[in-house]
């Protein structure tokens, strides 16, 4: 994850652990009330499910997760447009074979003004056919998703050339990490719920 100062509204908690070694959410001005619980929705968890109860038992982690999502996808942030952020989120989920999560972000992306044509180009890695900013953003998302250990400082140059500021690059990197966290938690919750359903049958 790229180091650098970033606005308070863009900082995010990105792990569903006991917050060891992870930055805490600094989003005092944002509430999760209007933000859906994406993990519950993707997994199909319902009130009364064993896994739902398990997630609710860790209420602080759940709150931090939803605050993070609210911050990272806040339409009021302008350094990286909401469409660009949703493109990155959908791409990370799709390339990670988290198809339910990718579908969720696809719907949000289209609702925000993204196009099916750009989504198809992204899925085909036809980045040269995309706008320069979006191309740079998705190349960065691909690198962080598939080869994060290979990331170098010079890999940020295309983002800077495309007009992204340092805070925007930091926010983008945290968004990629957050989506990676979402898909891991969703996969674990889905496996636990499937086991619980099997035992209850």
C-alpha cells in the first residue's frame, strides 16, 4: 500500500481481524446508515443465520468495515471519481473470481454512470481503448491484485501522469485492499453458512 498523507475521509480499516497492524477508520463525519452491508448481501446472510450472529458479535469490526466502505465510495470525494473507484472495485472482484461481489459493483457502477462497453474492455484487459485515467487506474488495480510484491515506486508514474494526486493514489490503493478484504470475508462467510445449512438439514 502506498504511503502518503490522505484526507481524513479517505482513511480506511481494511481487515476483519482484531485490527492488528492495520489503520483504524478515521471517518467521524460519515455514518454507515445509508451504506448496505455488502458482505451480508453478497453471501445472502439473513437475520437469524448463525454466520450473521457471528458477524454481529464483532460489532466494532462490522462498524469499521461499513464506515470504510462509506468513506471509500463517498460520492463527495473528487480526486478519483465514483465511476473510476467502482470500476477499480469491480475489476478487482472480477479478476479474483468473486463473481457475486463483482456483480454488485457492476450494478453500482452502471447506476453511477459507467458503461457496459468500458466494463467489457476492462474484462478483456483492453485498457488501451479506455480513457487514460481509467486505463492507469485499472493497470494499477491489476498490479496490486495479481503481483503486489512486484510493485515499484515507478509504477505510480502512469497514475501521476494521468492526473492523480498522491492522496488519490493512496485512496485507490486502499480501495483495492478493501475489496480484497471484502472478497476474503465473503468467501469465508459463505463457506461457514454452507456448513451450517448442511448441519441443520
